[in-house]
């Protein structure tokens, strides 16, 4: 049987996921790791704390500020237009429009991150750069989620995005295991589900713990770069690592949001068929 375009889109996703995992299946050798002996012992804990505070600040108050840098309602309207176009005419352009739009947002945010990281690195600004870096990173995840029709204000979405960031920063076998867990999560949250009050309380508690885990993954990955970024002029090298980390996270976020979107689309089609069968019966 000839596959339809959505099936082909799923096959393309699987190939890209396998390529991403293969690219990161080997344990990375940190080029900046030679700085280990001269990095202050207390820098790691300071970095952990800085990332935790940055996430907490943005989740509490910063989303409104980030939304001033783009039009959220316009992004949501654009998604609805793409969804309607795909339902009317399932051609390559309409089927691929979701990931292409998300990709265009990502490229723009990578340019912002590059300018911000290198610019502050030239000035020797390291730790104070973290809130800006986290803001750009979350803005990028917000725009990717909106491109596929998901509202990032929900607790589930914040938790999902934190897991994306954490998982993307691992490598080797641990990366493979965590990616499988992410795929399980994508399946478990597939379809529209009503959250019970006790589930809200559990998610709130889990979110705090996930913030700490994600902050630890970021500080482990960026420790030497942020140390180097604290030195004027040469800090531009460390600042350039911002865009490298952001791209790795962005690439992974694109894959997982595509997976969720395609799973939800399939789920909605199955539910529609069931209702139709029940009506006919």
C-alpha cells in the first residue's frame, strides 16, 4: 500500500532521530576540559544556582517579558492556518509547513544567542550571561512548541521542555536510554486529557525537582565555557559555546515536538474514526 504524506513524515522523523542519536552516541571529549585544574572549586555550585534561579524567575515572571519579543497570538493563529491548510489539502508543502516554520524561528534565535554570547564574552561577562542565555533558550522552545500547536504555559509543557533540555545534553548510552524515556513520555501525553487537582500538585512538585536536574545538566555541560567567558576578549570563545549548546537543544526539541504532533494527529484520526463507526452503528 502506498504511504500517505503523514506516514512519510513519520519515517523522516525516525531517520532524523536515529541520526541525532548516532551523532551523540559517543561520549564527548570536552575540548575545554583542560581548564579543569584552574577552574575555581565553587564555580560549579554557583553555576547550578544561577541556572536554577534563571528558570524560576522566568517561569514566575519572565514569560511575559519574553513574549514582548514576539507575538504569541500571531504564532497561534499561524498554526491554525497551517492546520486548516493541511486538512484541506495534504500536499508536501502543507504537511512540512509545521517543522519548516519551527526551523525558521530556531535559526533566528541561534543568531541572537551567538551575538549575545560572543558580545558578553568580549566584555568578560560569564555568570551574569546565564539569565539571558536561558531566556533565549526558552524563547526558542516556546516558538517551537507554538509552531506545532502546544501552549507552553501549561505545567505539563514546562516539565516536557525541561526534560528536553536535560536529555539533549547527555551522550553515549545514557543519551539513548533517556531518549527512549522521552519517547515514552510523548506517547503517555498523547491526546487531550483533563488534569485532576491532585495531578496539578504532583506536577508542581515534580517541576521543582526537574528544574534542579536540568540546571545541573546545563552547568555540567557549560562549566568550562562559562569560566572562560569570564575573561575579557578571550571570553568570546566561551561565549560562542552558547550557540553550540542551544543548537543541540533546539535540534532535539524539534524532533520531540514533531513526534508529539504526529502522534497526536494519529490519535485524533483514530478517535474520529471510532466516533464515526459508533454513529454508523
